[in-house]
């Protein structure tokens, strides 16, 4: 879903004022941790508290809100940039600036349960997906297989 800058600024204001906000997930880039239709709850993301593996909502250059896993900070012409990647994406996203960050994932509301990012399961999955790159390839192949099986289009 495309968003304009004013809407994204409104999301940032809401998270600062209310403490959190929620959005439904779309796509498979964070599968199986976040599935399409899950409700993602985000709170404020302070850059000084950002840790490798955190799932962060940011506004991309393509005018999309994306929630991906944080990998590292970089410097480009003395400007701080942040690198993210979806769990099933083979490559990293384009680096973003701090002002593009909207919030940090607090928990995912699944059909009958809440999965907090601070839980043992979530932390274990985050460490596993970040330390075993082959897992990304396996997940991507599984998603593509499921699409073909259902008659969908590969992306």
C-alpha cells in the first residue's frame, strides 16, 4: 500500500502521543514470523535503543511502509544510514535515514494469540534467521512453491 509523507508523519505523531499504533501486515517478506493479515503493533523507535534483529517500520523511497529486520548502521557522506532486510528477502533494502523510521514492532496479533518480540520464540527465530542465511533461501523457495501450488504468480 502506498502512503504519502503527510500520512506517515501522522503515524509518527500518533505513536509519540498514544504510545503505539497497529497496522495489518501485507506480503510474505517476514514469513513465518509475520504473515499477511496479522496485526502488527508498533511503538516508538528511539535510534539509540535500536538493536540488531529488531523489526522496524520505515517509510521507503518507493512510498511504502515496510516492517523489516534491522541489520546494521552505516555512514554515507557523514550521514547515518540503516540497513534492513525481510526474513524471506534474498537482498537488503535500500539504506534509509533515521527520519524514515516510524516505529518498532512490539508484538504481532495472530489469529488467537499475541506474539511479543521479547518472547523466547521470537528472539530465537530472530537469531536463527540472521545467523543462517540458507534459511532465507529455503523460506523463499517454500513461498514460491505455495504460490505455484495455488496458481499464484511468483514475485
